[in-house]
C-alpha cells in the first residue's frame, strides 16, 4: 500500500540574481553620477567615479537583498499544501515493479 504525506510547495526566489542585478544597477548609477559635474580641487574624474562606484554598488546590493527578502516572504505566504503518494520503483530491465 503506497504511503501518503503532506508537503509544502512554493516558488522561492534565487538570491544571487537579485544581488547581482542590484550591484549592476548601482554601477550604472555610478557611471551617471560620476561622469559629470564640477569636481573640487585635487579630485579627478576617476577618483569621483571610484567613490560613487563603491557607494552605489553597495547600496544596490543592499536594495537587491531587501527586495529578495520581501519577494521570499510573499512566496512563503502563497505556499500551498499538497499530498504526495509514494510510487513503487519501475525496473526497466524486467518491465516489472520492484
């Protein structure tokens, strides 16, 4: 007699793509903010870009992390219960159930 059990089924997001996307959007923002404007004496465009790159990439990764946590929390709330039943293994050589 097959056994039955209850499982929880949900679509969980992958964390790494959210973090990478946040970092890339932060790098894009650094290019936009670091490429223009007047700079104080002693600063170059490269140093301003480096400063903005570190600042905005960190902020982007943080924003991506917060977003994935919110999406994950929503997926937990939308989880559904399902009943699964164990099936006997099929032996392909003999064409019979084990």
